[in-house]
């Protein structure tokens, strides 16, 4: 049953070219990245695993509603408070309004313009230039 649903989603995404929010998942060395939602301000929200059960969130400007011709997108990442690596100023999550001192800049570049596409994410702490790199490969019914 689940495989049938995944196959239908995969074929629907390829033929319609318009499925994204919560229908896109990428596999990385830290776990799965999930396209959660599009915000009205034009940001797409992607979540990813952090230490523990909480998930961090990346807010990417200009990606909301863009399902073809994807390029590079800048934004911020916000993770739950921790005891280390905190910024001197806080950042408020665009979707929840919750403040956090654990955040930074992120840049996501898609390898191919259309789904399914690998992307490379680069991130930096606080106001630092993004330097840490993470490769995310799309999860499809065919990659299971």
C-alpha cells in the first residue's frame, strides 16, 4: 500500500511537475530533509534532523511555489536552543514566531532545475558566511 502511494506521488511529481511541499524528501548523511511548507512571504520551509528528537528548520527565500527551474536560494536555519554555539543575537522563526539564539545563514543550490534533484546546502553560524556543506539526494519510489 505504502509503495503504491509513493509510486503514485513519484509519477505525479514527474508528470505534473507541481508537487512539492511535504512531497519532497532528500537523504543526507545526517538523515532526511523534508520540504515542509510554503510560507506566504515566499519562503519554503525545509526541516532536518538535529541532535535528539527535535528538527531544525531552513527558511529559503524565493523557493516557495517554485517546482521547476530551481537554482540557488539563500535563507536562514534555526535550531532548538543548545548549550553551545549560540549567537549573540536571537532570530525569530518566520513560521512560528519563536526566538532562538541557535541560528545562521544557509545557501541551497539545486544541481538540476526540476524534481527530482540533488541539492548542496552550505551553512554558517550566526552572521558567518556559509562554509559547512551537506549534499542532499532526492528520495523517490525508485530509490527505495
